[in-house]
C-alpha cells in the first residue's frame, strides 16, 4: 500500500486554535464531515415518511463494506455492534473452552476485555491467566511465554491502552494456531491508526468501537467473525438479521434462517439513521488518507514526544516496542496529583492511564502541540 507523510489536517476538524488535543485514545473529535452527516441523519428522523424500507439496509451495508475494506475482509465477515464490550461478549459466547483450560489476557487490560473472560472462565471451569506487565516493555515476548497447550483463548489488544505497548499479533496468531487456541483481538485502540494484516494474523474475532481511532460516533462498533464461528448463537435474535427481512410485509412469516455471513450477529436497530451516516463519512475519510500513512505521520509526532520525554527524565516505551500513534511515559513522583487537570486548564489534553501519562495525537496535531505539552509538563513537575 502506498504510504506518504500527511500534512496537518486540522482544517477538517472544528478545534479551536488554542487547544492542543492530544487525547484521541480517549475519544476522537469528529471530523466536520462526520458531524454534518450526523446532523443530517438526525433531521431525517424528523420526517419519518421519507425513510423507506431499503433505508434500513442501504447505509449499514455500505458501512459494513467500508470496514471490511479497511481490514482486508469481505462484507460477509463483518457484524455491526453497539460497543466493544458487546463484541467481546459475542466472542466469549462463541468460543469453546473446556474445563481446566486457560484464557489469557494482559495485566491492566481495558475492563471490557476482562469481565466477559472472567465470567467465561467461571462458567467453563477454566482459569483466567493474566500476563504481568513486562519490566522491559516487551508485551509480545511476555504473551508468547504464557501460551501453552493449556491455552484455549488469547484475548489481547494490538497495543496496550495505557501506553501504546505493542503486541505483535502476527507472532501471537501463529503461536495460537500451533496450540489450537482462539485469538480474540480488541482493536479499539489501534484500528484506523495502525496497520492490521488480517491474513497474516488470522484472528477468530476482531472487535472495535468507532469513537476513537475510527473517528466515528459513540455507541457503534464492528466485529470481524472468522467463518469457522458462523454457526455460533447470536447474543440477540432481532428481525433485521433474519433472511427476507427486507420485505416488511412478510415479517410475520417467521423463519429460522439468517441473513448471510456475520450479519446474524448484528445488534438490533443497527440501521441507526444518525450513527450509520457518521460511520460512513468517517471510514471514507480514513480510507482516503490510508492507515499506513496515518500511522507513519503520527509516528513523527509521538517520536518527537518520546525524544523530549527522554531528555526530561520521563522514560517512554521504546519505539520498537510500541505503536506509532500512541505513547506513554512514566509520571514522575514530583508531578502534582491533578496533573492532567492542570494541563487541561492550559488547554492541553492528555490522559493518565495506570502509571502512564498517555499522549495520543492525530492528524489535527502539529509538532508545536507536542512542544507545548512537554514545556508545560516540565514546569508542572519541576
């Protein structure tokens, strides 16, 4: 895929000039085109007589196709969900775990990718095994060391949400296949900003929400479901997912058959007339920029932050062990307890996650935003 460094895209967002928003890992601002699509969608509901039966399918199928293009899948591989936790619950329901087996997760993983696996382990008589935080930042080696013949599921992100620490999913996927373990990937903190090779990784499930790096709305997400799991039971039994649901006049002719592929796992009311147009506009923009180019461009910004953090005595995650779009570094003991709030008072927005100060820029940021952050940070921890 062609890759190029992208110029600053701030003009595509409604961000005041004095705001340094370095917190896409928390929630992305909506591109103007996405916000406008949502407004148009909301207004359509004011005139429901213009919404026809095909409208319940047309935009959602377009969005399904765009997400499939983003990850290198087909539309039949993609289910539409309301959240990452919904997708993870779907995966946990679908995978088979025998008593005495192990489910592997990361320490300090985002809660949505913990609670479903905790409950799955309880239900199946399995063990929930946590990979400890590696002192050398090498999550990949730490995960690989824990996978064994007892492992039934490896449920991991592409990067750790607290500091961007990288998990090499190609290596992990290969090891999972060797021991016949399912690989469930939470891509919420990486899809749209970090390349994902579906063929090489070979996940059983790939789950994401849209409100972070996919630049989309809240309360919407996607799940890639590998063909081998299509016989699983959906979490809910809604009418849109049934075969022939396009014919509203025939909805009382009940059927046990589903729409093709992963559509059987779609959430009810997936046709949401405000959120779907927003997701469509967001995915079109990301595909226009190109994920490889986004990743490379953001790596320049996080690389600058890492260099300045290192010089200031804040050890960052090494570049070869983290993703390019997110950086975490240790918060010094001299930092005030309300450090993030004090930075926000200066119109600089980052997050504190675990022990890390997390910096997560996007294409609306500039090197000056990074310099401003590090300058103010230096004053606050002096």
